[in-house]
C-alpha cells in the first residue's frame, strides 16, 4: 500500500509540473489511479473523480498566479463563467448518473482525444497568436463563443483532459491583450469547471478522499516547481514525453477493452 501511495504522489507531482509547463496533467493521474490498486481496483468513474479532486488545488494556485493579467478580463469572465458552470455540471452529472460501464467503454476514446488535442497544442497556439484580434465579438460570433464554451465545459465535466487548448481556441475570438491574459482566463474557467465537478462528485460519493488528499499536496508542489523550472526545461522534451505516454495509454486501453469484450 505504501508503494501505491508513493506511485500516486509521483504521478500527481509530475502532473503538477506538466500543468504548469504545458497542461495535460490528467493524462498522468487518471491512468495511475485507474491501475493503482490491482487487488482492489477502483472504477474509471471514481478514478476520474479522484483525479479531478487531486488536481483542483493546483488549478486554483495557477489562477491566483494570473491575478495581475485577470484585472482587465473581469467582464469577459462574467460572460463565460455561466456556460462553464452549467456545462461542467451537466458533464459531471452524465458521469455520475449514467451506467459506469458507459464511461469505462469511452475511456480509450477520451484518452485518445486528449492525446490528439495535446499533440496539436503547438500549432493551435501558433494559430491563436496570429489570429488574435482587438475587435470585440458581436452578435452571432459572441453566441457561438458562448455555445462552444458550454460544449467544452460539458466535456470538461465529463473527463477534462485537453480542455485548456479548447478554451484557448474559443478565447481567440474574444478581445484580449496577450496570450498571458488568455491563459489566465482559461485557468479560471478550468478551475470553475473542476470545482463544480468536485462538488457533484463529493455529493454522489465518487471520490476516494484518502487518495485525493495525498495526491493534492504533491500536485501543488509539482505545480510550484514546474513554474520555476519552466524557463529552463525545454518544453519540447516534456511535450514529446507526454504525447508518447498518452498515445501509448490509449492503445493499451483499446487492447484491454478488445481482450475483455
């Protein structure tokens, strides 16, 4: 059991670093929880809920770190916070109310989708930088942004890995000064979605608090360290490692699902 806890703390620590450097920490903590207790395995639903809970404090810490950039973004946050709250709640309820076997069957596809999003993060980020505009969205564009944010939040409440790059794509159509502002708004919205998820998971009894508690401290420590080393560590190394791990996990879960069918 001690080795299990150590392994989970290590995964949460590196997830915290990863979230600070490039995002995608869920791709490390969810599989670690899913396979943590072979003698007494936990379901994919509980692993998802526990992973979300463990990484939540780090999300709030990240949001606090962007407080300066967020001063001029309050009006935008007020527009996007509501679809984030509602969508996140709906996505989480889908996890808790539907047959757990449905979520379990979707795990390989969700990991694959998150892996693809992570792999495309760099070109999408470059496109965002080129396409930013100083003109505020109007009419149909604004409604489209709000609708897309709602869909992202539903996915975020249901699984969550990769929502950061999806939200940056949305924020490309809003008026923001620079990428740091966009990252700040993205972090607050992601924290909002995750907070709603944790509340619903807690009410429905889906969280393994013993595991989430020990992982949370490691995730915060990893996030703090990640923020400090981000300037020194070549991001391409981190990204390449995560992409390989993510696609390998997707293949593993597809094979396991095929063998168990």
